[in-house]
C-alpha cells in the first residue's frame, strides 16, 4: 500500500488521520445478486409508527404556521 511506504517512519503510538478524498479508493461490493430483505412484524409496526409520528409532527407545524398567519 502506498500509505504504508509513505508513513513508514511514523511512531506506532500516534494515529495517522487520512482524509477520505486523499485515501486510495476501495473496490465496491456487488449487491445485484441479493434479494430484498423481508421485514419482520415488529419492524413493519415500528416503521408505521414512525410514519404516523412524522405525519403528526408535520401537521402540528402546519397548524402552528397557519395560526401565526391568522388563518385558524
């Protein structure tokens, strides 16, 4: 690896920070052969609860905006 040769004299008790744009690119993992994952019942209920919560929060924000505008 190029970085090992470049920083061979760095002490082992120090940490070398390499920015991701300066690092060597990694090979991408092929995932086209994988099927979609099945959701369990608890995951489906959790996602539904999250969707309901987000809908409720957006409705409350819109109500507050309309109330500030004097439309409610």
